[in-house]
């Protein structure tokens, strides 16, 4: 082992000792207070099952553990170490968020990314960091999972949910096959696709074979780029990430097509990042939330300056602004795009077209999707402020919970809590990235513990009535 590697290990070991001391000093894990219950026929019953072991799922799990709610299981369909987008479908060099943003640390300085980075590389190296390297961020999350010692099961997919009395039955499939789990509450920490799926233009899905296009939310073998002429649809951040990735991968050329005549320039999350908005957006009335979200969604995510410049550094990169593809067909072995400026041909098409909200696309919700209330079911916007896309989002309660389309139809939906992109119009951008995480996770953890305590209130009362521990003994006067 080199001296540098030894130094890294020593630095992390010291940091981990500090974390343990910090947690003890703030009484992070009080006494065990959760009553133990069993599922049907004595099966294990989890208090909470979190779907998704990425940034959000791990943070919620740690938040619960800090409050001594430890009968929690986190499952993720990905292999260990590949949760979330960071080293799979994300292609930017660095995170788009400023390096000083915090979140999964839940207010504990010694658990921040900065503390982890400085323990490995030193304080001077941190000062030199512009933005956080994407792969380093994934390494931090792996370390975070290890030190929090959460109960995580990888390569396990949620297939369906059904009510079972006052609890939920989860059908999952993992490496050992199908299995049924039981939980009192579920958290869907399933990221940007968690309330729908990939947004693919019809001219692509209906005009091209499936193997001739790839969405930014999918992985692709780098060898697919070598020597190929690549077309890119979209003008926001993911489109430029595609351009740079393909050209670095050896593409002969990359041509980006945009409907608009100019690129988006405003990163709306920078405006939202203040305590009033992130902390209390959910307390606004429906009309104000609707209006805020219409504006937020109207401001598309711009490319980063770094990726924009990296793409334009290649002489074989081309941009066609104000030139939306009208149709896509195969011309022999080539993809043909027809546009207002004529026809273009490529070997492969890459999509930077974002994601769509459609709960019907989620297999885990299929059995009861028609019972879930959407914004369009609960809110009628003023004339001129209609927005069908916004109306398709789930209309959640204050605890991130699904609500019923018809009162009394499915009260058990209140035990399914949504911490993914679908929750944004109801709760604000506190559940879809790093920026709002430090506001969203405490709110979600409070919602879960509140629900669990209220459901067990009678049990706690009975425990109080039986409580007779002695703290004062006048006969123990000791000696003088």
C-alpha cells in the first residue's frame, strides 16, 4: 500500500471516529420506541420499506435511523454501487449543483461531501474544486451507505403493492426469485422516472426501430459511437451531455436539433434555493402552487457552460437551432430526419427529451393507478392557466402521501409516500435532487414517524399506564 493510499485510509478512519462522536453528542439515536409487530402468520413486518437506495432513499433511511426507527428495509433494482444515475446514464463531467450544497448529511458537518473529500484529498484540494466530479459523488454515496449501516437489498425490484388489512403487501423479485414482503409504510424514492418514464417523441417511437435510438435515461455501449454519425434531439442539459459523450467516444460527427431558436439560459433551481420556498412551498394553497409550478416547469434546464464549451471544442459538432425534426424514418441502413431545413441522415439517434409524468407507466402502481388522485382531479385552474401536463401529476397530501380519487375508495393509499419527481407540484422541489434534499428529507421523516406514532398511540398509552420505573429512592441517602 502506497503512502498516499495509507493517508487516505487514515483520514477516513479519523473522520468516521468523529462522526460517531458527533452522533453521540447530539443524541442522534434515542431509545428504541417502536412497538414490534408481525405480519401474517408471523412473517416479518417492516415499519417502512423504501424503494430506491440512491441519494434520496439512503438519506431517508439515515433520517429514520437517527430517530431510532430502524426496522426499515431499502430495496433497489440496481446492483450494489450502481444505484441512481451517477455512473450509469448520467454523462455530465460534474454535478450541476454548487459544491457547497448539503443534503444527505442531515445537518451533521462531519458527514458532508466536503468532509469526506477533505479526509481523502486535503483542504487545499477542496478549495481547488470547481464542481463535484460525478464519479466522486458516487464514491461518496457508497461511503455514506457503509457508515450509516443501513439495511439495503440490491437487485430487488418492486412488482406490485396490495393492501392487507392495515398493512401493505409488497411483491418483489430479486436474485432468489419472487417474494412477498410486508410493511406499514412505503416510500417511493424512485427518482426522475418514478412517476412515469422516458419521454420519447412519437415521430421516433413510431418511425424507427428500437435499436436505432437511445434516450438519455438509458445506458449505451461506448463502442456504438465509434465512427458513427450521430443525431441528437433536444437543446437542454442532457442533449449537450450526449454530444460530448458521443464525440469523446469517437463519433464521426454529432448534430444537435432544437425546436427553439435559442438555448435556455436560466437554471430555475438557483432561484428556488432559499428557506422560504423550499421549506414552505407545501403550505401554499393549490392555486399558488399551480402558478409557481407552471413557471418552474416553463424554465427548461440549460446546458452547463462546461459541457456547452466542451461540445463546441469539437470541429465535427453542429447545432441546428429552430429546426425541430418533423419525422424519422429509415432510409436503407440510415436514420433519416426530415426537418424544416431538409433531410439529414445519421447512423444513430440520441434523445435528450426528458421524462413524462404518467403513473400508468409504473408497473408497481398498475393495480390501483385509477384510484390515485391527480391534480386534474382535485384542482380546476383559472381560464387561461390550464396545463394538461401539470394536471397529470399526483395530488399528494402534506405527508407526501397518495390521496384517493374518490373519498373512501382506497384509504390505504395514505401509507404510500412519494419522494420522487411526481411530488414536486404538491410539495415543491425538495424530493428530486440535491438542492432541496435538506428540506425534503426531514419533512418526509417527520411524516413517517408521525404516522407510525399516531397508529400506535393506544399501544404507547398502555405502555405509559404500566410504566413504574423508579427514579427517586429517598432511602438511598448514601453516606456523608
